[in-house]
C-alpha cells in the first residue's frame, strides 16, 4: 500500500514489503512441467524461503504495531493539516478584503470549520486509537485521555501533613490506597499515586510545570469522567464516605476554540487566525514524529532483514513468535488484522490448496 507522504521530501507512509519479510505481490509458483518438457525448459531457481516462513520469522509485535500506528496517524494528520491550511487561507483572505466581501465569504469559512470538526471527531476511529487528543503517536489502541483531579495539585502533594487516600473507581475490585507525605516531595508522591492506581489503568505523571496529570485509555474515559471517588483523613479530602471529585479533561492540542466561528471584526479574525496557526504548528510537529517513527522502524527492519541469514531459528524463538502471534489474534479490532496481514499476505491460493491436500 502506497500512501502519500505527509511532509515534502519525506519517505512515504509505508515500509517496504521485502523489508518486513512479506511479499504481497508475489506471483504463485508455476505448476510443474509435464514429463519430457521439463528437461527442455530452464529450471527456475527455488525461492530462498517460503513466504509463510518469512512472515512468521519476521513477526515482531512491537515493530509491526509501531509501524501501523505511525502509518495511520500520518494519514490522518495529513487530512487534518489540509483542513487547517485551507481555513488559514480563508481567514487571511477575509482579513485582506473589505468588510462587505468579508461578510460574503463567511459561509465558506463555516463550511471549512464544519469539515475540520468532522475530521477531528473521527480521530480515534481513523487512527485505530494510535493518535490521542494531544497528538501523541503510539500503537493502535494505545491512545490515552489526559485529565486533572481536583484536589490533587502540586501544592497538595508538597504541603500540609501526611494523609492516606482511598480511591474508588468503577472498574476497581477493591478500593485503592496511597499515602501522601509532603516531606518526601512531589516526585515521590507522584510515584506512590501511580503505583497505587496503575492496576485499574489509571496513571499519573507530572507536566512541564510539575502539576499531576492523570490519564486512562480513551475507551475507558466515560467510566472515569467525574466518577472517581476519594476519601481522605480530613486534610485534603473529607473523612468518612468517599466523595466524587471533578476530573476535567485537558484541552486537545488543537483546542476547541479553533472550531468556533469568529466575528467579522478584524480583531476577531486575527485571533481566530492565530488559533489556527498554533494548530498547524502542533500538527506539523506530530507529522514529523510520525515520519521519525517510520524511518526508525524501517531502518530496524532493514537491519533485521540483513541479519536473517546469520540468525538461527531455534525452537524457543519459534515458540515465542507463535505465542505472540496467538496473543495478538485474541485482541479485538484492528490489532487482529494487523497481526494476520503481514504473515498471510504472501501465501498464494495454490499454496493453500497444496497444504490442504
């Protein structure tokens, strides 16, 4: 599959099939010639390795998923960038026109914003969960939703007295507990929180300002949004019954305001143009990250391909590959297709028939 590159002069969003050990376009082997004719025809060289063997030996869960995530994210980011660029051109034209023309061209800007918003709303499905709202790129299905928890700020972690927190969530089989001790510092308390909440998929890290940022898988976000209960000891949180806390989501990298219609005044148009320009810059950085991931994975695949002749396939390695393949097949959605396609792409119909007898 050939996908148009997202940046000028950059490699396309694909990895060469041979580099992955897959030859989707391989023609089926010619049938054996009849007796008396085979001696006259020149013998064809046997393939160095059957396609099925190549697909299994080169199957690498992390590498295949990393390539798939970067490819899907790259295609979506290209579409998003096109929409943002068109909207910026429209705002620039409106600013350069007289007031009457700017009013006439407003419906065109409305249509562009509607199309851009529709594109953004398809992010999770279009990228199979490989691109989150902060434009971070990962493996399919790994996108996470960032949010804050009211009452758990950097100040709360570094001031006051020691307190044991009990956290209750909808998917936890039992309450989770973490002890906050300001004398240990913010970093140590963040680690304590992260270790305590990790069993339910709730993680925490510090942002650039040192503030705690919590995250859950995007698919699980409805179960956490304003549904986290915390009981304290009367210091940061009330004692007694666990109380619901607010969990406001972090704004997306684009910001919801980019979809809002500005007024016709030049100041309002310039403000909207500035928001779109910021969004374009954020998408450009994400596109560069996607390209970097693809280049890195491509180089790794080439290195692995060159080393194939010297790496001996042991029973242990074969078992490991088979177990990893079976594990991925049990996953739902795109992950299952992404696991099967590289392995079976080079198997012809004739080969399947011969195996089935």
